[in-house]
C-alpha cells in the first residue's frame, strides 16, 4: 500500500520531506551496484533514470531492505533524435509515463517521481517546447498520484534552467540537479539564479572530463580512488549538508561500475564487486561512523619521467599503497588504448582494448613498460585487499 510523501516548507526557504509523516533525508545512490551494501552503509534511497521491465523487482528489493526509490521517467533527448515539436513522439511519451505511473504509484517504496534527466541538453536550455512538455507530464502525474512529489533533473544549473523550471513548470515540486565539479557551489549559484524550490543533488562525484585541464596531448588526468573519496566527502558536505535547509538530500554517482571516458572514472565499484574509497567516505557520512574494513589507501602514484615519449622508450610509474587494517594488498597493472572521445552525456562506451606484452616489470610499488607505437594509451593500476576493498589509479601516456 502507498506510503504518502509530503513536501513541507518548515521556514522560509527551508524544506523537508515527510514520508508517512516522518522526516526523510535522502542518503542516496544511483547505479546498479549492490543495494544490500547501500543499506548496510547507511544509505536509504536510490534513483532510476527510467522505467524498465525490472522496476517492480527493484521496488520490492528496496522495500525489503528499507530503502526508498525515486522512479525516473525517461524523456527523450534531442541529441538522440527526439523532437519536442513532433506531436506523435510527444503524445507517445506522455502515454508511456501515464501507464507507468498507474502501474507503480501504490508501491510503498516509491518516494518521488523523476520527470526526465538532462532532457534540456547541454546548451542554454531555452527550448520552451521541452519545458512545456515537462510541465504537462508533471501536471498529469500529480493528477494521477497526489501522494508523491514531482521532480525534474537538469545538467547542473547554467543557462536558463532555473528560470525555465520556476516560470514554466509550476507542477514540478523539486529541482533535481546533476553536478560534479560545481557541486560545492550549487546552493549559492542556485539562489543567485532565483531558485526558491527545494533541490536534490541527483548525481555527484569526481569532476567530469569536461571540467578539468587536459594533458598537452588532450587526455584528461584522472584522480586516484583515494583522492576521489575526498572529493565526494567535500562535495556532499558543502553542496548538500551546508545548504541551509534548501537541499533534501543527494545521490552519489555511480553506485556500480561504468565505462565512461576511462574504465574507472565514475565507478564506485570495480567489475569484480570490490568497493572503492568513495563508498567508505559516503558510508561514514551517512552512518556517522567509518566502516570496519576500509579500502586500500594510495599514498602516492606518479610517473617518474615525462608523459610524452617515443615508441620503444621505457616508462616507469611509482606507487605507494597501504591497507588501513594491515592486509596484504594485491596490485594488478594493465595498459589500454584510450577512449576515442570523452562524452559528456553519459552515453555507453566500449572498454578500450588491452595491450599484451607491454609491461616488462610490475609489483605493488610500481610498474615499468616499453611504450608501444604512436598513439594515446592509459596505464591502469587496480588493487585489492582481499576483503572486498579496492583501489584504482591510472595515467595517460
């Protein structure tokens, strides 16, 4: 049976979610990683980007684990060919959302309806047809289900995003914001843009490839998993906890493994299921206590020489890594070709090929390789403590 969720303004500009009459601060994650570990880490919610055939099972699992779910309704992206001026496409999308709301509105794990994710694109977000459709869908959803708030999700808050949602979408209750490098400043920037509705940070993590200085040959340097953990901690504190009642909570990205730009850029887990230090950081923030078994800590990682070399040159990378509990750390080294492009929209990418016979020497303290033919490559270090904790670092060459 449905558990009603209410949005309450407790003081001017300060908001609270009430679920079944009880305060519910979102401690959430987005991704297909283990939900049991999310609950054990102190998390209480996850989000979906769309409604797939397994949504019923996901909601049931959430209910069994004591988690809530922001159910997302995917709205088409113009860069994928969707046309918000096409009556047939828009009507079909409208009917799909209606069908899915009716199917899941009474599930007790449902928390909020998410209407679209970055459907406005990455420009100024000033296409009125997009926002008119978002409003029409939101009004329909609220009519079908007045017991769960509505939210739309934008790519950060630049351009006309805040203005458009506030002026054109009166039936959107909450502004969801995906923000990476800019998350710590979201509360200040949002208020400066005229934002008055409550917000939820719907994706956050390390700075994106579009937000950092590239190498001289155009490749993005990646933080180590230890450095990323500090970024998650700082961003969550400044962008959400310190927002003065404006922020209803946040969803880390990505609770799982994802190839995007590199094999490890956004993932909080490795393909083998090992957690990375960002999971430990969030578990401590969510639960108030550090995990009993923490991930290996990378004390230092770096090239001994330049990052541009000739084919056949020898390259050396040094590593210092320790396990906080004193476990022996196993380290693996691989070298792969570089991604052909660094996409900004989260589209699926293939994992680049691995090269054999290039690494001549490797150990837990570093690796030596002979540079192959011309091109851009990336040397990856993956570590495991043998108890479900991992670490990653890499360097482009």
